C-alpha cells in the first residue's frame, strides 16, 4: 500500500481533479434536466451552505486575531490576490478574440477575482519549510475577504456582460457568508465533533464541490457550451493561464524580497498569493453566472490543476535548498515527500499543540525532544 500511495502521489493528474473531470464527463453524458435539474440545483445550494458552515466551524477566531500581528504579510497576499491578479486579468482583454473567445475571457477574468486557497497553500508552505502558521491566517483572511470582494469586483469588472447584478452579489452573501457566520457562532459546540470526524467531513467538502460541478455543467449542457469551445481555444486558454501563473509566481517572489520578508515569509507569500480557490470559485460561479457557470468555471478548473503541479515542483525544490520550517507540531506529518491535498481549499486543521500559538524555530514545546534522565540520576 505505501508503494501504491507513492506511485499515485507522483501521477501528473491529481486524483481529485480527475474526479472533477469525471464529473464533467458524467454531466456531458447524463445531464440533469427538467425536474432533475431543479433537484440537483437545490442539493448543490444546500451542499455549499453546509460547506461554508464547516469552514466557519473550523476557523479559530483566536488564531485569526493572533494572525493580525503579521499584518504586512497578510496585506501583501491580499494585494496580490485582489489587486495584481485582477489587473493581469484586465490586461488579458487584449487576447480577445485572437486567443480567447469572449466567453472564455469572462471565465479567465472571474478566475483572477477569486480568493486564494487555504489547504494546498499550507501544504506547499510546509513542504518548502516556510511559515506555516502565517499561511493558515493568510489563506483564511483571503477566503473571508473573497466572500465580499469577489462578487463586488465581478459586478464592477464583468458586470452586465455576464448578467451579474446587485441581487447576485447579495446572493453570494446569503449563500456563503451567512453559513460561515453561523459556523463561527456555533463553533464552541461543534468544533470538537468536526475535529474528531475530519476524514468524513473532508469527503463532505469534496462531494459538495463535485455536486456543484455536476449541477453547473448540466445547466451548461442545455446551453451547448461544448459547441462554443474548440481545441485551439483550449490550447490558447492553457497558454494564457501558464503565463498568468508564471507572472504571479515571479511578482510575489520578487515583491516579497523587495519588501524585506525573510525566507520563510517569502515562501508563504508566493504560495498564498499566486493561487486561486476552486472551493470558493465553484459556488460563487453558480450564483453569479447561473446557467452559464459551466463555461465560466472551465478556466478555473484548468488553472487549479496547473497551480498544483507547478507549486508541487517548486515546494520540493525549495525544501532541498534547506531552511528550518516555521509552524506547529503537526507539520512534521508533511515532510518533503508528502503530496499536498489537491482537493478542498477549506480552512486547515488547527495547531496540534491545542493552544493556537506559533512555535518558535528551534524551541521544542514542553515534553517534546527531552530525553529521560538516566536511572539513579535525579531530575533537575
């Protein structure tokens, strides 16, 4: 089994992305229509509400407050996510209609407006020996900001061309923010149960996203989205996304260096500031684009797989260059050979020491790393 897991971890296609692509194929062959489409849409909305309720339950308010002390790093990540990315997305308007069709460009621009990932950013930061605790807070703050900023930016930059209205913006708040806040309010009662059933709830996370994908692409099939995308257009989209990812990796890395961040923080800025969240993007697209969500999320799905593959290579390369990791005890489970979680981008587990604090490099917590005194020698 370990050998099989190692082989699977080295496959070029992440298993969860394979499941997403399989869901798209299933929707193409057997789309939900009529009453089935209404049932699938209702189930997808309920699944998304549950998903963000769990996000609210998992995020520690104390950790969020403590993380504000590293405000320069978080502002840098937010600026990369909600300022630099959208500017590059607007610049890509020049690719229409030569490389991207207007519909694909809409999805490309929507991709640039989304919040950063959480889970995979933490995994890559840990592998590369970066500041893991800062990655948790940076990703969480980005997701929270994205609930409000993404629909507002979409209404401003995409606007009427995609049918985005103030009602759709309020729909995002009702579908995503309200369950998240409910999870925060009920956190004291539910956090322990969520922690005890992390594996099962991880399946709920991923299953919810697969259900949203199926509902979105089923609606898209009714509109004939595959007749709107040719092979040259797909190749052009992949090329544009490769340039976008390379530009963001370069800008975040050089920008963090010029701002004076140390190596661990620069790693965090690169991984948290150069990626986009599939978990947040899919339900937002379903609300904002309605029946046109199938074509709108295609750029996001391709970019998500690309960022996982490229960042995995970078993380292992930086890990070989050395440097002590900065984070908490649980990061020892994510060694240089660990494969990042390419599925849900929801908030990660809380620090394993139970106190919510960040461990200083080179200082072991109480009871960790101490050898017992030899027999007959009294303890000091």
